[in-house]
C-alpha cells in the first residue's frame, strides 16, 4: 500500500511541475522569435530529444514518440504510458562587440499512450508549438525634437494539443495519424518616447489570436535480420495547415508622466488566415539486440509558402533542411546490476534555418542552428522496470555575427519522467 502511495505522489508532482512551469513560456528572450509565429519548439519526447531530436524511424513499447505517429503501434498491449517534461535554458545573445545573458524555463510536454484493440493504439498530449519573447531598444537624436527612444517588444506563443492513432497493417508495418489543434496569441508592441515632459509619445500594439487544425501522417517499417539485428524505416508528412487569424491593432499617444492612453489614434480588427508550411521527413534506424540503437533523420520544410493574409508580417523566409543523428546504448537491460541498465544517449542536429532577417534582397543569409546533446535514462524501481527518469543536456548555437546579425549560444537542461503501468490485469489480494 505504501509503495502505491509513493507512486501516486511522484506522478502528481511530475504533472504539477510541468504545468506550474508552463506560464514561463513567454519569458524567452530572442529577437529571432519576432519572425513567423515565433521560434518553433520542435518538441520531441525526452529520450529522443537527447538523441538529436530523432524519431522518424524509432519506436519503443514503453516510450511515446509523437514525431512519427506510426510509432504508437509498438505500445505494449497491457500497459498505460505517461510522459511529462520541462526544460531550463541559459542563453547568450551577442554581436561582434556586445553580449547579453538570460535564463528562463519552458514547459516541455504532457502526453500519454495506451492500447485500444489488438491492432490499434492511441496517444494524447499537449505541448508548446512556438515561443515569442523579445525586447529591443534603440535611441536616436532627432533634429528639433531631441533624444528619442524606440522600444520594440513581443510576447506570447502557440500551444498544440494532439490526438494520435496508429494501426498495425501487417508484420513490421504500421501507419499513424496525428490531428493537432493549435491555438494561442502573438503580441507585438512598438513605442517612441521623447526625452522631455512637453511631448506626447506614441505607442502601437498588434495582437494575433490564432487557432486551427494541423495534421501529420507517418509510416514505419521494421525488419529483423538474423535475429540480433533490426532495421527500421520511417516517413512523415505534415500538411500545409491553414490557421484562422484575428488581428487587433491599437495605437495611442501618452505623456512621459503616465503611460495611460491620452488619445487613441487608431483601433482596428481584421480576420484572415495563416498558412503553416508543409514538411516531409524520413529516417533510418539500426538496432542490435536490446543494447544499441543508431538512427538518422532528415526533414524538408517549405517555408517559402508561409503566408499571413492580414499582412501583419512581411519577412522573407527560405525553405529549410534539418539533419539529426542519435545513438542509444544500454550495457545490459536484463542485468541485476542497476548501473548496467542505465540508458546512455547522445545526438546532434543541424538546421539550415528558414528565417532571412536581412532587408537586402541580395543577401540570402539564413539563421542556421546547430546543437549537440547527451542524456541518460535512469530506471525507477519504485514503479516498474520500464518507468524512468531522463536527464538531458544540450548545447547549441544559432545565428551569426555576419552582416551585423545576432548570434545566440544556448545551454539547455531537460528533465522528463516516464511512467509505465500495467492495465487490464486483476490484482490478487493476499
């Protein structure tokens, strides 16, 4: 009885941690988040996150892999799986001469999966889709006016709630579909403040409320070779989703002594749609017994089709390619020695980037992103042999100092908790 009480306490604490940290989503600090719908979260479950965010050709009976919905087909027929995570970031923004540091937390995800029938598995979860947060100031001296301070800010982000289903087609072959509801808001502000008390200052704000449906379909095929080896292949297609957008613009003047509006210059609302880019990805994996996994993914995103009909954004975007590789090693999964059952994970990821912040049409510099990661999976004897706590560390670099752009070096610590519990079994009473 005491053991089951501990289980409930740990599970509740893990879930509460994820949602208590959720409000910190808006605390990010990256000027590159002003483009598009903010910086994409590119969330994957903790185990695959530590392996360079792979997942197209990976599946495990006791891990949820929502990067490829076909992977749900591997869920154990008698188990319920829950997974929750959060991350802490430390980043340094820099130019060629200046730098600025920031530390903030972000929610990871909360998801669970379970069997429905012999050939049908399902999964439901919630996670951040994108994050928006920045604050920029610039000062100039204007003739006959004086010193003027310009402030630019952004906050908000989008969330994603998904429901996924996978079906076993035949031996080794599975098909899956994720249907996601994306919602949230993006807030942008601009102001011009004149140094002095006899001037009216100007403030404008723009809010985008977004929501819509996003679909992705996946296919996986696994084949055993000579008993000890297993090869896996996976593909995923995400549709070019149309998201409903409602835009509100508000502009007013205020005095230095009070930032309350003194005169509304403009107030308007409009409706339209936002088109998210379609993407296609594929992956390959190799497994040796229950010891070694090696996998690689590649993804193409059609960002040139990004579109917002309300014309709130006019940035240039480029089609993006991303590449991921990952390795997982378990010394001996069946050993009575705890240390030999620890899962060791490493990975790397590179993205060519899709943001082109330059106003010069001849400059095709995009904001690329490269990261390396490492992590461990620690079995939890308190629960079942397939429950675990995962710890992950990631170091990455985004952007460049070329063409007067910003470079962001970041470090991320992530913690995730995976719970596997037996279902559909009667407990015998002593």
